[in-house]
């Protein structure tokens, strides 16, 4: 019995000393874990001085981390240039990436040998889980030894030779940029520094220089983390190699760009980074921002809503005009005006107002041309663009004006071969002119009562003799002008 009890106690003792016995070991296999693996100041700064520090972030978890937002909290070290906020798009498992941040040591640190700074970090995984961490960095400071002041001559500072690339001007090959528009952007880059810039690369959307853990810049250029929400490169990547730009030299570059179809009208900034090497071998990044305006112009069409038919000179004709909104949104239009040369127009102006998508506005214009031949109908519609600037939509409709319809001459067989203004004469019945006597009229009335022929004695219309001129007025004709 004692032997059995002893064996049981030995078994419990072995279970107690086994690693992880009775306790579930927590692992990082189910989440990303992003830590600061190292950080390297490029120099030992003093109070009030600027310096640059490389910070390395490592994912020690087994899942990828995305949208890593890094915030350098201002304190004893003050972040410069970007407000202390940087972004890493992704860190897969066991991957390390670095960011370079410029700082200024607070001028209030008197006699302090180290400075501390807090780094806040937020990130997520592809399952939508969010994580946050906070770290404290410590940087050694250079505190100069106190030396009694002695009168010394003031040294003259020597010139600093440094390139400086700026975008001096820019333009586009299309005046009005709209969602879905592809265009060519022309940039004029100028070196305003006092030294040449070597191996210049232009990065649309912003770029940076990769830095290894020792703080040494790498030959490659990082341009895949730029901003491409509203503008994206077309026909080539966002990185373009330019070459060397001497002191004071200007260089012209271009970039094919497309405007995102989901972009709303407005003013948008576009970032460009110029990465180059100085004569001393230092890698430098100059960041520039330009502004592009995106419009949403009305898509309208002006034409006839039905066939206007033949149009004759010196006659009033009907022009059935309409404006159709072909866009996907409603538009507000101003005055619609119709004009033409050598013509008289009526009802040729109207205020259009709101036109819904797919609907139309009609205007019926009366046109009296002065002469036959082709005639251009000029139609103008006023409106205001997205930046409250007045604009005009204009189009031209061409119509053919015909000769006025002829009036045929009158002859013995009726109204034939008569032309207005030709001096011809219209014959009329002699009874109308009163050449019939009173008793002849009474006789015809009596004949009519008995059902007999009550016509005039001649029974036909009297026509003038055009050759002799007899009867041109007295025989019952009217001279026409």
C-alpha cells in the first residue's frame, strides 16, 4: 500500500514540473505582433539641433499586419516635416521595414544627456481586427562642456552647397479635367540650389529612399506607397528617371494621368517627390505638391425635336428646337439664345432652368430668312460651372433656305403663268364690274325663277386682248403692279 501511494506522489511531482503542464501557453500564431526592433539616430544631436533617425518595425506574429499608422508624439524630441505621422501599408510575418523621421531636440533641455520620446502605433489584420501599441525611445544628447568665454574672432560661415529641385510651372494638354478624363501633365523642373543634382528620379504620388538597419540608404526607390485616390499613372509607372540637373538648369518632364471616375468636382493636390544624389553622395528627397481642378460639366445636346420641313426665304418658318440632358445628373442652365445672319427671328430667347437627367427643354423659334441658301443657326446656352465661373455651350445647326414659292400667271384657263410683279393683269367677270344693264339683270332673274339659264349673256369670262391691249381696263380686268 505504501508503495502505491509513493508512485502516485511521484507521478504528481513529474506533472507539476513538466513545461506548460496545467497552463495553456499563449502564442502569437493567431495575430500580428508589430514591434520596434531597432532605431538608429544618424548623429548625436545637441539641444535645439535637427537630426534624422531611422526606426525599424518588425512583425513577430504569424499573420500579416496592414495599415500600420505610426505617430511620433512631440515631447523632448519634436518631429519635423510631416507632423510626426507616417504609414506602412503592410508587414507580413517576420518582415522588417524602416521609416526615416526628422526631429529637433527641444531647446528647453538644459544640461540633459538623454531625451525620450513616445511612439504610438495602430494597425489591423486582414480579418478586420485592430491592435495598438506604445513604445518609448531614448536618444543620447551631446552636451558640450562649459568653457569660459574668451574673446575670439567671429568665424565666417562658409557656403553650403546643396541642390534644390522645385516644380517651376506645370500645365495639362486638356483645359477641363473631368472624371474619367486621361490627360498629359507637363512639368518644368528647375534646380534652384547651388550644386548639381545627380541621378534624379521623379515619383508621382510621393516616394522615399529605402534605408537598411545600419542607417545607410539603399540604391532602390520606394514609390508604391503614394496617394492615387483621385489621379493614377497611365501608360507607365509613377517613377520616371530624369538624370542629372545642373545648377540653375530647367528640365521638362511629362506624365500620362487618368482621373478616377469616382472623383467628385473639386480642387485636388498631387504630390511629387524628386529623389537624387548630391556630389557628396548623400541621398536627398525633395517633395512638391501641385493642385489640379476637376470639373463636372453638363452633358447636353441641342437639335430639332422634329423635322422643321422646307424653309423658304421671305416667309415665316417654324424651328422646333430642344435641349436634351444626356448626363446622369440634373443640370441647371441659364438663358438659351438663338441667332442667325440675314434673318429675322422671333421668340428666340428663353430661360432654361433645371433639366433632369434624360429630360429636355423645348423652344419654338420663328425664322424669316432674307435670302435663299445655306444658313447657320447659332445656339448659345449659358450656365455656371462647379467653381461658380460663367461658361457657355455653343453649337451651330445648318439649314437650307429655299426660294419663295412662285405664284403662277393667270390666263384664259385660270390662274396660270402669272408672276407677281410682272405687270400681268387679272381678268374678272364683266358682271362684277357692272357692265350688264338693269333689264339684263332682271331678265336673268326671271329665267332663274323658271329654271332656265340665268347666266350672263356671254356665258363666259371676258379676258383682255394681250396683243392689241383692247379691254385691258374697260373690259373687266385689273392692272397688277
